[in-house]
């Protein structure tokens, strides 16, 4: 659906659901995934529909992903980091008691 | 003959409940509302159907809230059957105390109301930490809560939508983006509603001024005094998580879709709906004391909205003496009172008189 306007000059590699994605340094996770043809970022807890970015400016929360070590984040507001591991947002997480 | 039996100024929670109640009773009515840039408390509230603590300084308000809560189930069911919109109404609510002192104050307040109301009708339970934890395992190390079946929560945006949809289905005309600039009494006892340029928007036999913070401006030229001010409340919204609590508490509730709403604060800052970090941090901090796990959730958004607040916090229901077809109604807790506004107050207007037992809600009480 989306094409990069320019060739990747400074590649950054990260994993999405175990698959390696190559992106441009400075990309947001959302931009990198869309450029790699991924549109299904998460499954909506309300109705189990497939969801992906809508606004790309941090407003709609449709782009939620789960970043290893950070947890639930908006993919359009986080930059790619070499070696990071990202998964689809798991839907309704069961909150745990805090110590 | 006037175009309408009743013209309602303001399509917020009050006006919409009146419009629905009147249309349901067969009255010809029109509801004038502003647009998306207006101050609209109906779109910024916390969604509680709440009785606990209401009316400490006026027993009539405690009974009135209780009556509203008793009617709320039927109200929600009727709206759902008519529109297909489930208001997500859940009965039962906690007032959770963050510390011992809060708990003592809450209990003392409820006992006072209970004594004023003659006991039995105003029942509540005190839950200690252990009992509360057995009901909501994620609760923190806090002393406990009070609980009553009379409290509850709903989705207030769906309430507003259902009222708008069904009052129109029942024949009322809803006119958004159509501010009323003045109400002009005519010699035959009916009224003209005019826009800013002096064009006649409608004529009506009776008028309800329920325009929230816009009401004073309409009332003044008619000689109606409405002592209200804005009390700002800020609310925080978290990301959605699996169900933790079914029942609301007065400061934390989980919505049907899994988000937590935290708040609301209370501050007098005039007509200012902006949020500020200090207020939001104070809300978050208290809520995290109650539910420590909230500290690990991401916040999605925050907003501020303006309560319509009378000097004693209790409703104002009045009929103009000089212009007896004009009613001016204003109150906080428009979600809670929606059921009595629709089922009972609407008929005061068709009858043309506020029943004597509700005389306590006249603003003359502020002038003694
Ligand atoms: C933070 C917060 C939390 C709250 N929580 C709760 C709660 O949990 N439970 C509860 O019961 N209540 C709650 N409330 C209160 C509740 O939202 C209000 O009682 C209710 O919205 C007031 O309704 P209203 O119709 O008087 O005013 P509004 O809802 O503000 O509606 C007034 C309407 O009149 C329109 N208007 C104004 N001037 C004109 C004009 N000249 N011509 C035409 N239209 C006009 C406005 O555009 C607006 O749409 C809360 C309020 C706040 C601020
Ligand atoms: S795409 Fe809307 S918040 Fe990320």
C-alpha cells in the first residue's frame, strides 16, 4: 500500500512478530511497518477486528504495539532502534498487582 | 397558535432529558443547541449515577437523587429498547477511601444524611479492607470503602446520543448550531425565541432555559436570577485492559471497553477547560494509592470540563413569576438526574406548575 520515496540509506533492523524488518534510521515504528507492508498492528479488544495506524500523529491509539522491555506503546510515536523486538498489541492485558 | 408547545434552550443533559420526556408525553417540542465549540458539560462528565454523599445540606436533594437512581434502570431499559443503544448502565458503586480520615469523613457524612432522611431508605454498607479486596483483588493497602446499590455508572455519551435519537424519533425537532440570543414574551402569553440578528427561530407556549453555562445570559433580560458558576473538573483516561472492576467508584471507574477513568478534580478557575499537570498528577497519585496497578498503565488522554454549580451544590428549579411560561433549570449531576428530569420534571412544564414539594429548589433559598 505504501512505498518509500527514497532507498534506505541508513538501515536499522528490528523484529515484528519475529520477522525481521529493515527500516530507515529515524523512522517511527509505524512508518517502518507500513513501508514494509504491515497494516495489521493489533487486534481490537472490543470487537476482535484488525487495526492499524489511522492518524500517525499520536491521537487515535489505533497503532498500539507491544515493545519488548517497554510494553504497550503507540507505534507512530516511537522510533525504530536496532535490534528492538516489537509484537502486535495483545489486546486486553490482565493488570498485575504492583509490589 | 405557537409553533411548539415547548421550546427548550440547550441540548445538553438537562435539555435532552426534558426534550425526550416531553416528546414521549406527546408534546410538540423543539430543542435549540449550539455547536462543537460551545461549553458542553454533557460531553465531559464522569458518567456516574450517584447518590452517596448528595444532599448533606439539603435532605430533599438526597431523596431526589435516590428517586432518580430508583428510576434509572427503567429509564436505561426504555431508551435501549427504543434506540438499540445500550447505555452500559451498571448498578452498585463504591466510595473508596484513600486513607482512614477519608473513610471516617465519608461514613460520618452518610450517617448524617441517613438521620435526616429517617433511616431505612438511605442504606449503605461499610466494607473494610479485607472485604473490599475480596471484591476487587487489585485494590491497594487502603482502609476500605462505602458501598450502595443506589449508585452506578453508565456511558454518558451514549446516554446523550440515545436521548437525541429517540426524542427526534418521537417527533421533537433538534436544532444544533442554532444558538438562541433572547426569549421575547408575546402579549398572548406565548414566547418568541430570537437569534442574534433578531430573526424569529420559533414561537412556543412554554420555554425551558436549560442552557448550562449559557443560561444566565438568556435569563437576565427576563428578570430571572440564576446563581451558577463553573467548577472545573479534570479527568484522565488510561489504556484499555481486561476487566478489573464492574462497579464504579466515585473517583475511579472502568468503562465497558476496558479504559479506566480517573478523577474528577474540582476547582474554581472560571470558564477554563484546560488541563494542567499539577491537577492531573494529584488525581493520578490518589488513584494509584487506591489501585497501585494503575501506575503501570499508559494514559491515553485527559480533559477538563465545567460543572454547572449552584452556591449550595443543589439543583435550581424555578418558574418565572413575571413570565410564568418560562422555566429555568440548572444543576450538577445531570447524568444521575436524567431519569427524574425525563419522567417527572418534563410534566411540571406541561402542567405549567412546579409542585409545591419542589419549592425547596427555588433559588430564593440563597437570599435569606
Ligand atoms: C468533570 C465533570 C464530571 C461530572 N461527572 C458527573 C457524573 O459522574 N454524574 C453526573 O450525574 N453528573 C456529572 N457531571 C455533571 C453533568 O455533566 C452536568 O450536570 C450536565 O452536563 C449539565 O447539563 P446541562 O444540560 O445543564 O449543561 P450542558 O451539558 O453544558 O448543556 C448545555 C447546552 O446548552 C447549549 N447552549 C448554551 N447556550 C445556548 C444558547 N444560547 N442557545 C442554544 N443552546 C445553548 C450548550 O451548547 C450545551 O450543549 C460532571 C460534570 C463535570 C464537569
Ligand atoms: S496512528 Fe493514531 S496514535 Fe498512532
